[in-house]
C-alpha cells in the first residue's frame, strides 16, 4: 500500500476487542524506517500481541477498539506495513504463538 494509507486495528476471528497501546519504537532506516507500535488485547484469557511496523506517529491513547484508525503507512523506500501478531506468544522476538496475519484474514 502507498504511504499515507490508513491502518486500522483488526478483529480476531471476527471478534472485536479492546487493544491496549503498549509502546512505540523507531525502525532503523536500513531496516525499512518509520515507526513500530505495539498493542495488546484479550479475548477471554488469550493474550493477543500486535506489532504494526513501518508506520507514522499516532495519537497515543491507552486503548483502542478493533476497527479504529490508528496510524498510516510511512513514506519509506519500500512502502508497506509489516504485521507481527501472536496469540499467547512464548516470547517477544518470535517462536511459539506467533501467527501468519494472512491466515487470520487481517491482511488484504
């Protein structure tokens, strides 16, 4: 998607949830640039962790709902949105619990 495309928070398996804003980090220009934003939410007792990477700033709030527009795709050398999503992930950097966003219907 081109720079400036609005990024919305997803539903999970058709369920809307509250996404709590966790943190922001800068992405090294050599790794694509822009910002990364981390969100966490629960469906029942399952923790969902969502990273939106190569985005612009957002107006930080403590929580958002599925469907909320939260940021846009950053203007980088290769405009794209990188999504990492995990269900009860074993650790932050990968491993058990991290899923393919396309399998969840998050990406178009």
